[in-house]
C-alpha cells in the first residue's frame, strides 16, 4: 500500500492519496489539482508537486492492533473450505477514520 503526499502549485495545500482507496480522486481546496492513486496506475489533474511517498499499510496494522486489544472482533467465515476473517462495516468505517487521522498527521 502506498500513501503519496503531493502539493498543489496554486493553493499550496498538501494532500495525501491512498493507493488502496479505489476510484477516489483527491482534490486540493482550489480544485485545480487532483490525484486518483491506484495500485497499478495514478491519474492526475493539473501539475502537482510530488512531496513524499510512504510504503506502509496503516489499515491492516490498525485492524491487527484493534483486534488484539479487543476493540473489534474478526468474524471467521468459511468459503469453499478456506477460512477467511471479516470485520463489520461499522468497524471498517471506524478504522478508515483512524487511518485518515494518521495520514493527516503525515502532512
């Protein structure tokens, strides 16, 4: 997973795009620059300035940490003989909000 920090050359806002959030165009406050970062490609609006790239998976680390603390519960489910672990939609939203707070602190 990649987090890409970039800056708009017009309003100078720093924005962080996340490669795991599919079809999400991150746009600066003036709207002249944007980025849709995916695992296999990156689509840009305007001419952003690249600032920094982070290769880390905050989401999975948060899931593991919260599960170990008993804050969320992983739900075992079997599909065609393979055991998979799922989390509730409420927990996914909670973890995404925590992930957003972490990425905001990277600015």
